[in-house]
C-alpha cells in the first residue's frame, strides 16, 4: 500500500498518552491504562490521525512532503485535546460582585437584591447584545479555552429565555460548529430558570418551552441536546421531566443540571428520561447514582463551580468511580458560578477535591467527556481515523498535570489538524 504524505507530524514525545489502554504483553507485563507510549509520535492528514506509535515506527509508516509541518515534542507530554462537555460560554457581562459577596457569607436572598447579580442580570445583558457583539464576546471566551488546550466543547443556551433570544445564542454556537476548527455540540437550556416576565407563572413558561421553543429549535437544527436545571428556584422534577420528554420526542437527547445545590432527585430523573449525562451531582443520593449507572448515564462533575460557590462539599467522584459510573469532567464556564476556561484546573480539583485517581481524571477530561456529548467515536483519544485534536504540554510527566496548579503549560494546540497555538 502506498504511504500517505502527512500534513503534520509530532515527533519524539517523552510521553504520548493515546487514551487507548494497551493490554499487558504477558502475565507479568504491566498495565498501561493510558496507552502511554514513550518516545511517541503522531501523524496527521486532512485533519485526521493517520499513524500513532513509537517515533521510529511512525516515521516508517508515512511519507514526508515539502509542506509537512514538524513539531518536535522532545521531553514533552502529548495527549488528546481536552473535551469540555459543559459550558455556558455565550454570555455578556461579569458578576464579580456576587462572587465576592458569596465568599463573605452574604445570604442568597440579600445577594438577590444587589444590583448586577444573579442569572437574570446575565440574561438582561445577553438579551441586549446584538448577534454580532455576542459572537465577538463568545470568540474571546473560546480563545481562552483554546489557550488551555480545549479542542472540543459543548455550548448551552440559557441566557435568552425566550424563543428569539435562545435562537440568537444557539445560532452563535452553530457559527462555531460550522466555521471554527473546533468540535462543538450545542444544548438547548431554555429551562435554565424562569424568566422575570413569567414570574409566578412557571407553568406557562414550561408550556412555551414545550410548545414553541423546542419545536422551532429542532426544526432549525440548532441543538443536539436538551437540558433543564432541576432545583428549587429553577424547575421542579415534574416540570423538568415534561420538558425533557418533549425534547426527546423531537430527537433531542436529555441532559440534566442535577443536584447542584440540594438533592432534588436530579440523578434519578436523568436515569428515568435516558439522559446522555447528568451534571453537577454534588448532593445526589446513592440510589439516584445507582439508577444512573443502570441506565448508562454519564456523570459530569464540575468542581470549579463548587469552589466558586465557596462550598466545602464537592461531588464524590471517587465513590462514583467505585460504583462503576462513567465519570467526565467539565468547567461549567459561566459568569455566575464558574468563570474559568481551564480544563487543567478542573483536573487539579478532580484529583485534590473529588479524590479521583490521575488516570480517571485524565479520562474524565478527554474520552469520558466525549461520551457525555456523544462524540467518543470522533474525539477524546489518539487513534488512527479519529480527528487530530492534540495538545503538546511543556511538562515531562503526565502526573504534573494536576500538580502544577493554574500554570498554563499547554504549549501547542491542534484541532482537526489545524495548529491553533
Ligand atoms: O451550571 N446551575 C445553573 N446554571 C449555572 C449557573 C449559571 C449562572 O449563575 O449564570 C451552573 O452553575
Ligand atoms: Fe451549568
């Protein structure tokens, strides 16, 4: 068979993490759960991986042309681009005052009365922004994510809360899906909170979501998933179930903001509606988690949110792993509870506060995160045929990833074969 001319090669990685476990050679052989290759290389053509292995072997498998780009990863770690399966990146404005008040222990009711606080203020600013302005702001948020090595992300709506504004936000997500080199999935979160114009009439708003917003969003192919915040002050279990079932009938796989502030039965609900993922899970009951496991719902944990809320109780990642759940990690990037674009920081929190082992934390930020958005066949590991989403990290050992807290060692970022950093 004729050899292919690579567009891009990354050679001599000290450690290349493929995220495809390599079985031991014999009974005495060691496990290699990360599929780690020493002195590894990866070759890319037309945005896809065409060879991966030891540098010497990869060099033999491909041809080099005069336009082949070489990246020398000498003494560095190479791994798949991070997958962030939960973000609210389409927003205008910041809410630092609310963040600071919270850390001083100011009660929620008081924070609500302050100006420029709570989700509704973000809704007001976001509604006022034109499509073009919001697109520019979102670009800025996404550049920051790329800087930290994210090449795949999920984008939620939820700061529009009416048909026109939810469309505006999801059209921005669609713009990045179509015109950026990143891998994007989008989620309708019309049921984030009840908008002010429906105060005390939440049932009416639920009807609007079910009868108008979901049908029109799906008709225009603007979302892949349908999400609801199931919590006191947002939507009840019954309302959430109705909305998620309605979305399901229109082909939108459910997601749930579940048990973030209290045990609102979100984990169980996610299992009942066959959600692809349930996210947050800080206060979920063991029974709810068991149901999720049985139904194959991915657990998405968002530790930056817990930190930013000033809470001490984090989701019990270790327990979920012991129960056999598929655990993914995300930033929850949003102006209220998680103003951070950094997946490496999330991995630090996962290890320190969720007590996840390093292997599980790395899967959580790559392949398992891809599972949470239905993209595991395309992204999340370095395998021939998959999209070429690759990070070069300026560290010598993957165990430094959680250890170097808030240091940006992400040196090169490649998404679909394009060098972005
Ligand atoms: O995931 N839980 C609800 N939504 C966001 C917060 C959004 C905001 O405060 O603006 C979250 O934490
Ligand atoms: Fe969220």
